[in-house]
């Protein structure tokens, strides 16, 4: 089988640098033109100031996160010229209206037919029923009690099981990932995919252009297509100012025959499986679903596939009738979050977990850049006696973002939240556990980009064996962590305090 491997694909860093340079030139030109006309004509200058004030009033009246409002208002008032231009480029959600309409069109076809019922019958008998009802009513994703959940605290075990499942595929394979690297880990997957393609299995792959730009170039697509594998790129990087560029596909989904699905925090690149070690030991996690809950993952993939380019007319063949008997108890809710609406599902599900916690709630996240609302919820939980712990990396992948993460520690630890840093390396898993009953595993970080800007997905599951497997994983992580609660239990002063305040101010715009 090793003969089937192609040479690894070169990355597109040069293309990224070129695009970034062109966009910076475009922004600089716009700023220059606005500044020039304002200097040439006092009436234009006065009009700019009036528009700036009107824009500030519009921003303040919006039903969105207060931190976003504050950052934009300060920027516009400090520099009306730059603020107006940058907000018109990057701050207006109305610019994504056409994208939202196309997504809605595809979504309505899929949700109304394939996610129109729930197998869960216990209803309000369970204490987390309000969470289930919220996800169902606000997003349309149903609750399942006929789906088996397997948790992976070791991504190499997940990779082995993905390859085994792919090798048994009979009809179709869907894969959607933020980042793919055409190297050793994906090479193993690719060999299995080629064998499936030779047998006539339909294979589709989506990857995010920005997420994979340091790994792939368009040559990768041609290689796959030469083997009969369909490949699409989400939101290609273009040398044109485009607000939608800010919205990336951060999902990680594999679906085989509509029967088995995989998701979690890991991408298909070598560092996620500790084949390479750019930031020490990489720690990540994931899930395997078997049963009707896989339908929700299939819907998310087909939604994205047809939003990129609408080609499917008949979806029925991707939703087989399953007579699957669940081997575990409890319930499962796979769900996706879209940045083009005003629901903020990912953050709201986390907030509901925090607010319902009675004994403990623990989180892992590679980045901790949260809203005041979430910070307040964590602090209130701690003050009412809940054991609140947050686990972050010990070795950062982005030093500036790491400094921003640490700037949030003090406001949490002073209220009793405990912070741990993963000493061996980079903690990339995105998971949460509450009271030995409920857990969430998925792609959603505790940061503004995941909670507000990216397409994300996760799985809420309760009262099943996998919940306690997540707890075991947390305990293993804790054994390799250094608790830094006391270290950050005092306020900074002087220049450090000023620096952290600036970081907090610009965090929502990063």
C-alpha cells in the first residue's frame, strides 16, 4: 500500500503573503483617500464626523456582545477616518447577507426532512432537559438516545479507528476539516481513501483555505481528483477586501456511509498526532458516533458542501434507515454553529452548562479570550460553590494570543476559578464536563473567533459511559499540569497592567 503515497504537497505561504500584501495596500489606499478628501474640504470632514457619530449610535443599539461594541466605538471615536473605513470593511454583518441566504436555502432543505424528529423520550425527567430543549429549538438539531459515543483522549487511537472505518466504507465518505497536511498522518488516510475510490465509493473532502494554507496548495486538489475524490475549498483566500474572509470553517467531521461519524478538536496534520512536535507534546481529543446521531454530522457536511457550490438534488441516499440499538444509556446532541446568524449557539450551550453546574465544571481550551458575560457566569458559578477549573496550554502556538489568554486569568482566579497550564506542551482539546453527568467535545474554543466568527461543531452528551471517560482524560491532563491560580491571584501594576488592558480592549477584534 505504501506505493500508493504521492509526494507531499507544497504549501501556499507565498500566496498568503501576496494576498495579505494586496489587501493591506487596498486598505491603505482607502484610508489615504478618506484622509485626503477630509483635508481638502471642511464639509467632507464635518460629514465624516457626523457619520462617525451616527455609526457609533448604530453600533451601541445593536443586540450583540458588549465587548465588540466597546472596541469599535473606541476605535471610531479615536480615529473617525480609520474607524469608518475598517468598520465598513470588517464590522458589518449585512455584507454577508447573500452568504446567509444561500446557507439558509440549503439548510432548510436538509433540516426539514432529515432532522425533523428526536428519538429522545425522557423529556423533562432529566435535569439537563432545558439544555436539550434550547439546542433543539434554537438550532434545529434533535436529541438522540439511540447513538453510541466513544471518546478518544488519544488522537492516534482516533486516527486508527477512522482508517478502519474508511476501509469498510461501501457507499460514501465525507470529510470536512479546518486544516489538512499532505504528510504522514493524512498519507495513511489517503491510501485508504484511494482504495475506496477504486471500489467505487463516493468520496468528498472539504478543507478551509486559510486553515490549510501553511500545508497545501491547489496541487493537492488535483492529486485527489485524479483518484476520483471530489475536493472543495471553503472560502478561498482572495486579494480583495471581503468581510466574509473573517469567517472560517473550523469544523472537523468524518462521516462513513451515514452510519459512523467522527469529530473532535484535531485536524488531519502530523502535529495533532505527535508525529511532529512544533510546540512540545500535543494534547487533543475526539469522539466517534454510531447510530442515528450521525445524521446531524451528515447534514452539517452537506450544508457546507452545497453552500460552497450547490450540486446535490437528491439527499436521500446519504441518510440510510438505521436499526441501531444503542449499547449505552443517555442522550447525544451533535450540533453546528454558524457565524452568519445572531444565535451564538456555541457560547450559549457552554453558558447553559455553567449556569446549571451544581458540583463542578471543567474546561480545556487552547485560547481563553472570553466575553464579560461568560466571565461573569464562571465567576458566579465559583462563588456559589461550584468547582470551576480551566486548563490551557503550557507552550503556546501563538505567543501574542497566549499573552492575551493570560490577561484573563486575574479576573477569574480572584473569584475562585482555578487555572491549570499543560506543562508538556500545547493543549488543543476543546472539551467540558459537568457533575459527572454532562460533557461537550468538539471544535469550539473559549475565544471570540470560535464563539462568534467561525463555523464550528460539537457534541453534547449526557448520562452515558463516555462522560466518565472524559473525566478520566481530565484527570490525566491535570496530572501533567501546573496550577497557576495563586500566581495570577494578584492584579498587575504599571506598564504590565496597561498592556493587559490594551490586550483586553482589542481582543474582540482579533
